[in-house]
C-alpha cells in the first residue's frame, strides 16, 4: 500500500499466524465448552500472568503440545487467552482445579502425550526444496511424495484421499488480494462452498467444502514472492485430518530465516537430558486497566464510533490523540468524539441505501496481535435482526465501532454492539450477528451536530485490499482508560 496515510495501517497489519477453520465441527464443539463457574476471570488473570512470565519458546511449546493433545485449536502465538485457559483445563480434566495452571507434573504429562501423538502421525518438520517453505508433514498419513504440475511438492495418503501441496510464485505476478478474490469466487453452478475467508496484507486463508470433501488454503506474501500450501481431504476422514490440519498450519513457515528447528524434546521447552522442573504458572501480575474500540475520523477534529466503545471511560484516546465525548445518541447507539490537536483524515463517502441482506461487506477493525493492537480487514454480510439492521461478522471484544464498507469502498454502517465472544475457532472468532447503525442512523446523528460526510460516488467493485487501502487513513483504534 503506497502513500504515507496508509503506512500506519500497513505496519499495524503485520500479523502472525491466524488459523481459520470454520469447517472444524469438533473444534467448534470444544471451543464452546462452558467456562469454569468459580471466579473464571480472576483465575484466568492469575494463570495468564504466570504464563506470560515464561520464555516465549516455552509458551509456544505449551500451545503446540495442547494442539497435539487434541485440546487447542488456536494460533501458536505465545499469548494467553480464553482458548488456552480452556485447553489447559480440558487437558487436566479431573486431575486438578480448573484454574488454567500447569504445575510441573501436568506440564510433563502434556509434553509426553503430545510427543506420543506426533510419533503416531510420523510428524516431522521439513524444509521443502521445491518452494523454500518449512512445514510439518504427518508422514504416516501422507507417505507418497511427488511434484505438483506447477513445480511445488505434493504429499498424499496411500489411497490419495488426502493431498497436501506446496506452492511458490516469484515476485511480479498477481498480487495477494487478486488471488484471494479468485479463491473465494464461487460459481453458482458449482457445489463448492466457502466456509471461511480471511485476508491480511501478508497472507490469506480460505477454507471450504464440497459435497464429499474439505479444503484449506493459505498463501503468504514476502520479498521472495508468494508461498503457500493447500490440503484437501475426504469428508469421511475429517475426525482425524481436521486436527492434523491445525498442527500443519501451526508449523508452516513460508519464509524461514534459519534451519529447520529441532523436533520437540520429550518435555517441550526443556533441554533433552536435563532434570530441572518446569515453572508452574502461578505468579500474579497487574494488568492494564483498558478497554478498546474503533473510531472513524470524519474530519481532522471529529470521529464517529459506538457508545459501547466509550461508555464508562475516564480517559479516551483515538489513535495517538486524546479525545472527549461530544455527542451521544441513545436512539442509534452512536457517539461523536472531539479530537485534540491536529490531524489529517480522508473520510469515505456515505452510501445512502441500506446494506442488503447477505450483501458482502468489508469491516476494518483492530485486534490483539501478540499484545499489540493491530488493524485487520474482516468479512461481513448485511443482515436483519428483529426487523432492524444487523451485520454478520467474526468480531471479538474491542471491535465495537468498527465501520463496514461495501465493495466500492462506501461507508454503509457502524457496529454498535460490543462483541463479547472471546471463543476462537483456530484463532479466529466465529461469524455472529451484531447490531448495526446504518447510513440513515449515521446521517441523523451527523445532522444533530452539524457535521457532514461527502456523498458516496458509485464506482466499480474493488478487491478487499483496495477497499482497505481506500479507507484505512480514516479508521483509528480507541483506547478507553477505566
């Protein structure tokens, strides 16, 4: 994304692995298991503090081992959240309190169980000489090795019902956004169905299914071009292969900077042959007393957001600037914020017509990336709930106020709900319906304050990346001090 106004968003959009598997029914069932009822917030805060005091390599090793133990379906990021909390408790079962902690004996048991599962699958990290990627291959499931027609590597099961391909494209070809658009295009006459799609500046993930199979595709962009992998498999094998796909995706490194890492030791995070006990996750630490949201700059001094993003805030910051509440509209659940100092913003045009049911939309929001607030694009769809405008999207806490745009880059509404769904499926929030202030509600609030947005100009449809490029300068994160 060229030009200075886009640089903050581009930098913020540099992300680690995100594993999106809406196709994983077993994972969904696990992710939605009820949380402990005895003080889960306090227990999780204590467990999180202890977890984050561990070295990064050990934090990631625990999450990797939880994947192989069949309990974790998230990104191996080293960050602690509800999914890691639940996974640890699920692994412990009745052997101890549901406190999200791994005492040394339980940590050793987890590492042993994970290694047994790896050995059973013949899982090995490999450097692919055809594409340059590093990737984990379950060699007992995929013993056949070949070359794809495009020159990548192919691994298959003996009966060819599971196929994993790697790919590489040198710089100068189609860009990532263009390939993503092709990947999610579905022919009305085809039985292929897209079950999840996620585009970020440096990678995309697309999952889907046919009447008899499932597929997962990931493609990453870097200085060396595009590198990725895809896996397709028979639906009848889903109970086994779904879990292996999570492990394969967690191992994938498109542009490795060093040799293949050593295979996990019997106790991950401990040097082989040492007898020193692993630390238990107990030490409490103070957490920042903040809440987050998203705002849309209407001009250099005024921003639009949702009440849910600013209610109860003692201090407010929009981007790098302090902000104060200017107007709160209870009917629409929208707010206008005055921004201190000077800034530049190129607001999008406001579309006059409401979003159609099932109309494809693009949301720009902010999410947690290894402890930092990073911008991201999310897929959405227009909807109705109780006769009122709504929006279906994979939102997480801290994304109230996220603006939604049509495929021409025109503003169609603001998310007014404060998403509370901390459950992630393989690192990504599930698609749910949220309250939505449409163009008419936005126009009414702006009229009360004497503020206006430029009228939207119809144009040709844009790719998701082009929509983000057009609107990114106006979308800002909110930090609410409580």
